[in-house]
C-alpha cells in the first residue's frame, strides 16, 4: 500500500486576469481583437462577438468595457434590468446573448440604444440568426448585426492559453507538461481549461507536482 500523503483538493476560486496585457493574440482571434481595439470606429453601434466556450469572448468584452466605460449584463437578466440605467454610460456588454429568454427586452434594448446613440457588444456561442427569437422585428435587427468570430486555437495558441490558465491558478507548468497536454486533449479552449484545472486538482490531491508523468497518467487515453 502506498504511503504517499493525499491532500483534500479544496474548491477554491482562482481569479483569471482579463487585463489587456494578458490577452493572448493569434490567428484565431486577431480579427476580433482588432475590432475591439478599433472602437469607437466600429462599422455599426452594435456588434456580435461569436465564439465557442472559453475562446476569449469575456476577456475581449472586459477589455472593451474598460475602454468604453461599458456596463455588463447577462442576457438572462435583461427582463429585470432598468435598460435606460444600464445604458447610462453609453456602452453596454450583453453576455451570453444567444441564451436570451426575453426577446421583447432585447428588442427594447436595441431600440433604446439607437435612440441614445449607445454602443452594444453582444457575446454568444452561436450566430445571431440562431438565437431563440420569434418576433420578426427582433430577428431582422439581429440578422443585421455585424459579426466577428473567434476561431479554434492552433497549437501555439493552445499551449499559450494553458500557460496563462496555469499562471492564473498560481500553477507552474513545465514546457514538457504543456506540450504533452496539447497533443492529448481536444484542440479547444474549453478542453485546455478543463485539463489545467483537472491537473491542478489531481496534483494537489496526490501531493505531487503537476509533472509530465502525472499528465500522462491522466490523459494518456484522451488523444
């Protein structure tokens, strides 16, 4: 029987940095970053930022919010939000817009933003044409939104994201660990996040460093 000490892996919060200097830019997100940084010279006052889970939508929205003085609201909360107050700074981020459950509030927001000459940044995983709306006027406004997309990461970006996520958790990963993980997980930001979190928790539970050997034990059959 092994006498290796085991530790309880506590569910502690690890704050991720959403500062501009911590945003990793590459081919998969250069167009989205360029659009965010071009504000206020946007092609329209309302933009949709589309990408898969963990692709950097919230990070880019946070960068823009800091630039524009924008407030942030979840699409789920639109129905209970004082929209005029939300637009008081002239800029608003609407997170997870593809999951909206109050299309009338969404319609009112778009119209009010036009009246107030305010900027809107919608984030979502799916294109506006796929959002769950039925009111024709809402559909036409959503389909008219300029869209910028975040693509799946290449190998270099995937490794960079894992290094950043590890640093946010105060976890030092050797390059050999990062390289091993990048070839044994799905090529997606969500998979990179899950892998780093799982490795961190397992290393803590076993009282071991987050080494390549541990990564191999955990992800050998994941490729």
